[in-house]
């Protein structure tokens, strides 16, 4: 299974392509900014990313 950072990167690509609803896209952009500034992904965020990844067909290696 892909790790949280890989799932986030893949979801952000979908955001850039306009494939996600605005509310989820904004949340992912915010999280991406936090990660880019050096903050780690929390356990709760990792679970959310895994759920979103499954919802959008990612992370199921």
C-alpha cells in the first residue's frame, strides 16, 4: 500500500486536474501546504488520506 505522502501527491494531481469536489480539493491543498512547509502528516490525516485514496481509486496496491 502507498504511504500517506504518496497518496497526498496523487490526490493533489487529481486536484490540479479538477477531478475532485472543491471542498475536498481545498482541504488537500491546505494539507499539501503544511507538508511542504515541513509538518508531518498526523495519524488522523493519514487515515483521511487513505479513505480519500480508496474513494478515488488510489493506494490499493
